[in-house]
C-alpha cells in the first residue's frame, strides 16, 4: 500500500466516523420531531448538523425504542449499499476525495430515507397496536373514558382530576405527556386493567386529525376542553384550524357531557349542540358558569378560593391548595366540575384539593435556602407565560426570570414573544434570556417597557443563565427564580 492509498484510506475512515456521529445526531432530532419526514427536513434546513462539533448533554436523550432500532438497522443497510456504490464508482483517488463529503450529507438525511423504506412496516405495526387497544376498550363497556384536550392546561387538569376522582374510583390516566395516538395506545395496552372504572385520556395535537384519531380508539364518554390559543401554529397554520381540531373531541360525545373553560373566549364563543358544563373563574363576559371559583386569595404560601355550583345547594365551600396561580385555580375548578358531576360530593373534595401537587415542571415551587425556584419549564404559551409571571409577582423578594421564550408560534412568534417581554418588565428585577435566536423579540418588549438594560442578559444555555442567577446579590432578600420554558434539544 503506497502513501497515497494510506492517506486516502485515513481520510475516508475519518469521514465515515464523522458520518456516524452526524447520523446519530440527526436520528435523535428525528425522534424529537416525532418521526415526521417533512418536519425533520425543515429542521435540517435550518440547523447545522454537518459541521457542528460542539458536544452538549441532551435534555432528553435518544430513546432506543423498537422503532428507533428498526431505523438503525435499515439505515445501516442503506449506508452499506451507499458505501459499496461509492467504492465502485470512485476508482480514482481525486474523485474519491471530491465525493467524500457525500457521506456526511447522506448520513444527515439517512433517518428520513430509512423511515420511508420502513413506512409500510410501521403502518402495519401501528395498526396492529391500535386494533389491540380498541379491543381492550371494547371489552370494558362500563369503563368511563374522559378525554381531556386543550392548547394548554390539559396535563395539569388531568393530574388534578386523577387525584380528585381517586377518592371514590379506581382511575387510570395517561402518564406524563403521553398524549399522542401511539402514546395513548401504549398506555391502554400496558396499563389499562378490567378493575379500572375511569380512564382519563389526555389528547394532544400537532396535525389535523390527531384528536379525532385518538377518539376513535378510546371512545370518550365525556370530554374536557381546557383552553384554545395560538399554539402549534407552525403545523396547524391558523387559529381557526386549532379551534376546529380541539372541538372535534365534542363531536364524538353522544350521551355524556362536554366540560368547557368558559373563561376562554374561543371556547365560549363557539356554540355546540351537546350537553355542556361550563366552568371558570370570572364572568366578565356575562355568561354564567355552572362551576365558578370565587374570592381567590393568592400568596406565596398557596391559594384559597370558594366554588359556587349553579345547580347545587352545597356552595361557597372554601378550598385551600398549596398550588399558586389563578390558572391553577381554573384547572382545579374544571377538575372539581368533572368529579362532582361523576358523583363525588363537593365537601368530599376539600381534602383531596388540599393534597394536590403540581404536574411536573408546571409552576412547581422548590425552596433551596434563601432561594425559591418556580419551575414552569415544561412548556410555554402566551396564557401560561402570563400566569407564571402573575405567580412570580405574588412573591416578595428579588424576582429573576430565566426564559428562552415561546416557540412553535409560526408568524405570531415575534409579536407574542415581544408582548411577553412587555409583561415581564412589570414584575421582574432581572431578565435572563436564553438563546441568541429567541432573545431579540423578548428584549425588544422589555426595552420598550422601560426595563433597565443593565438587568437584561443573554446567554447561550440555560446552565449559564442559572449560574448567573445564583451569583446575583439579593442583599439579604429572598431570591425568586422563575424558569419559564426550557426548549427541547431540537430547538
């Protein structure tokens, strides 16, 4: 083997090794992009995978599911085929060196090609799992399924409702954020048992038809719509599409109730020919609520409120919770409305409400010495972000906001993030913004609201922002840190 061949072989080996790293990075992002070919191609177009050598710890590592393993096997076969073709075609060294970068480009898009090849098998597997889930549901005719959807608030309400109904029933809920079709199917196949009396099914949405597909599987008897707002505009395009998709859950309800958050204007403006139960915190629009929270008292120690039930003698019962924020009271009120309708007395709910805990990373309050951390990092949307700022404002001390802003808002992204900055200016002492791409509109809103420039800081990562927050001198006061959103790795 001469020197030229050794150099060529070494360079080729380096390209192949680099291609493996590129492929694994792309595969990880492909999973976070929910195995959608189009969404992943757009992500690749906007992000540098080929020449990014910075290694960062993933917030959510690649999960080696059966589907990912199948993608790896197919990708390996495709890569071998590509390599053989490459060797056959490149008989001359100069041509080999010129074409070696093709390894990287191929590795970057390999998950998409493998997914296309595997599509028929994935469809067969998916349909088989769906049939199994339907069969389980059909074998339990007395099971009460409650579908919960909304642009925001659905996971929190699901957690609260599970706790309240568990005072009387054997209840299963979809865990964490298992709100996709296959997440719901997996829950049914692995966890639903004949002893369960109620199944609370969270239904998420990224694309048109997602909610209807889940409804065809679980056949909900009752439905809850927690909210509607400008979220997932990148995939749903318009707010009207989001409204129609969310209300598609109501179309499947024949005998049961549809519980509606009447504080949301997009919900109370839409009339449906179903048995509805309305809940909320205010009645400024002139519409009655069947269940309404009154006399809210908010503090850093928690919240107290009363519930007025329109058709119930037991009313004006005082409820106390360690949870903070008016939007938590709204979600608790919705959970109380459902639980009471299903036979749990309002007085019986006082103790379960007192024992409620936050859904993970949704306004969770943690005290560490003289520092209070409000963890609202799971997600962010215009209403939730404003509610988090209101919760921060209930505390006394030096108030620090750490945020990358809101994403997946399409053309509304700049406007809504700028508005978020304006709102933050009214209640924060420091604004620590994460990500140079996301920060400008938030900073613009802060600046136009007169927020001191020396108290606005921009960092590349959450860890850098948190390290800076810890160093801020609070001069003996409590330090209150609100973590509002923490973007997933594909952002």
